[in-house]
C-alpha cells in the first residue's frame, strides 16, 4: 500500500506540474492559478522525496534524495516550482521503477509454481483416482498421460512414453522411457502413458529444488548502489556545509539559495537513467530487451560468459541432418515414405522428418492402417505395402533383418544423433538421422565475445559429456561441464564468482533459471526460452540471435563509461557554479539556467549510446 500511495503522490505531482506548464505556454489560465498548481505539485513532490531522504538519513546514509530535498525546497522558495517537479520526476520515477523490477523475482517464482500441476492421477486400490499432488507420498504410483507434466521423481513401473526432459536436463532430443527407467519432475510426456512409482515429491524433487534455488538466488543478490549515490556520500555533506557557510559568512540567503540551486542534483540524477534509457533503446533495435539498469551496470565488469547448450548454442529442436538410401534406393523415396508415415505421429522426430520433406519439396505418400508403437515408431500401409518407420528394436520386432549396410551406418552415428530406419514389407530400404543443430556462426560469435571483453567462455549443460564435448570443440570455448543437474549448474556459477569472475549466464530452460538468477547478469533466449527463464533473467534476446551477447557486452561497457563521464562533467560544472554563486557573481536565475543547461548536456552526451554497435 505504501508503494502504491507513493506512486499516486508522484503521479499527482507530475500531473499538476504538466498542467501548470501547458496552461502557462498556451495561456489557458491566469498566472495565479497555474502558479498555484505548480506550487502544489512541488509541495507534494517534496513530500515524496523527503520521505526517502529522511529514511536514508535515519539509517546514517547521506543519499542523493537529501540534497534533492534541499534543492526542491530552495527552488520553491525562489518560485522555481516546475524545476522542483522535474527533480521529483527524475528521482521518484527511478525509485518506483526499481521497486517494480525487484518484484519481478517474486512473479517469476509464482509462475514457476503455477506451471506445476496441482493435481495428478494416482493408482489407489487398483483404481485411477485424481488427487492433489500434495497428497502423493514416496512409494505411491502416479499415472501421467500424453501432454502431462510429471509431478514426481521416480521410476517407471509400467508403460512406454516419449518424454521431453529438455527444460530440466537440457537434453535436446526426447527420451524414450519404459519399465525401470528413472523420470524427473518437470518433464513432459509427449506420447504414450506411464505409471511411475514415486521416489521423491514436493520441495525435494527436481522441480521443487529449482523453485527453491531461484528463490534463494534472488534473495541473495547484492543490491545495486546507484553510481550517483556513491558520490552523494561525499558530495552532499560538503554542499550542505558549504551552503550554510556561505550564509553565515555573507548573511545573504540569496547566495545560499544560489549555491543549493546550482548544486541541485538534476545532472547527477540524469547521469545514469539517461544513459540507461539510451542503451535500452539501442539494445531494443538489435533485438536485446534490457529490463533494468542494474544489469547494464554489472555488464561493465563482466569477464566470463557461461552458456547453456541446448536451445542456446544449438537450436534446441530435432532437425534432419541426413537421409540415406540402402541397396540403391533413392534418398527422396526414403524421405517420401518416412514423411507419409510420420504425418500420423506427434513425435518431435516425426515433425522433423515431415518438415524436411516440405523443405525439399518432396510429396509425402498417402498411408492408411496406422499402427503406433509408443517409444519405438510407427507402421502404416501404402499401396498394399507395409511401411515400418522407427527404431532398430521396432524393426526387429516386425521380423525385419538389419542388414550389414544398416549396421555399419548406425555404428558411425554420433551420440548426439538419433536414427530411424525405414522398411518396405521386410526389406530395409534406408535411414534418416536427426540431431540438434549448432547455431550458425557460433565460432565467430564466441570470438566476438572475447573481443568484447569476455576472457573466459564456459558451457554448462545437463546433456551427455560426449555430446557437449563435440559442441564445445566446434564452438571454440574454454571449458565445458556436462551431465549437470540444475543445482550443479548453480554450484559452478557460484564457484566462478567466488574466484572473482563477473559472470553472464545465457540460457533458455527451466533448469537454467536458478543459474540465471545466481549469475551477475542473466540473459534468456526469447523465442525458445521458457517463461521462468525470461522472467528470471534481466535481459532477453528477443530474436534468439546469439550475436546479441557481444553487442550486449559492448553496450554495457560503453554505458558505464558515459555514466562516469556524465557524473564527472556534472561535478565540474557544479563546482564552478558553486564558486560563482558563493562569490555573488551569478544570481539564482542564472544559477537555475546553468544547472538546467548542465542537465541538458548530460542528456545529449547520453544519446551517444544510441550509436554503439
């Protein structure tokens, strides 16, 4: 309620100021009325700013809000009400924005919790009954059907299913689960149905631990101190003492007011938000959505980039990499038959095959008598010919001999690939290989990251070691750590930070959310990223282009250079102005013009950030 009241107070103050200004410019109201409106707006504004200033002062902190309060009061005393309201807007708007951003973490956690199923189907006395997930205990048997999220960690005791574990483990291709296989909470059953004997449920499960880790990481993030506030600790006491000294020496309140006005922190308060606003605009044009200035401030010191593999370095979805015909069968015939059969399946690999046929302009054949074998493949009929498309296990079950040519082909496949075989009746005619695909120009992008200040590039992935090593070799990174659960990713990010590294984490899955929150800066892939990854990260690559990372590093470094230059320039101008004010060489009106001009130059300097590439 307090935050809401402050927002209302700020809105009324700024609204009155805007009304007064328009009335004055357009000559809509008598001077007495628009002056009264601006005075009321300034008074409400000083209440808003003074609240924060007093709170900081009671805590022993000389914040910039204190000097702003003094400047606003001085402006009101000299009739500069609109100048006072501008100061209110700059400081108050920034404060409310910071509070809004701090609440995003709680919203991210709430979305994580909301995404998890509240109810599940359980086997009780031989019957399927719907119960609350909170009622499930270790040893209970739950049933998960197509499209359902697995609510527990456990073991499959009955059934077969195709399970998408990518958001939890980072494995790009769906896993085929059958009796005896382990499953993790947060995974999605895409095809088939399984009965799972519960091993772990609730906060101790894989998904539950992710929620806990995100919450802990957000709570443990050190607060960002505005750069202007660092100067304020020294600057404000000096100005206050100097202003009072001028009064006691000269006994002239006008000179004292001039000192306070010329040192009004407009330029200082604009130094950071204007630079941040320009950088946010620049990033948006490049498909980089920067949601807060804190991330930009941290980017200036980043020296390490940590990358998830699946969906970040790779496309994160199965894609046909090769079509191979056996015994003289043309490749296009193999693809046409496979696509005709796979049109009747919802399996991710089936979609990759049909997409490949569309890309190649190959017409898939018409099929009937569809017979689905969950986790293995599909059998159909085409022109009275039985067509089998699926795993080696399925073909053997159908009595189809695996030829020497097929065996050699399968043995040459990499571990990050999945191969389906195609047979007509009992003749094996070809194979189609599907794999996750590395993004284009990844090696060049990694080199650009190094040129932009990242001295170390690391891959952290839940996928298998051999798959991760292959990707790391192609990408040209410094280190790769594989077979990681979400908690282990967080441990590695913390370890890097403990050694003095400043870390950017780039990811897209639920399993990346804790690491995104733990890193100094989190960056989410916008198109393929899960909602929780996007909400947890301070920055999103809306176009999913990895080229945005080196650009982001350059923007972050240039932003802080401009901020420091702005503050330095503002302090120099203020120092000269204070001397002139104290010696009576400029009056309050001139002081007001100089300090507004100072703020304008800071704004113009910040606009240079729009050109950073």
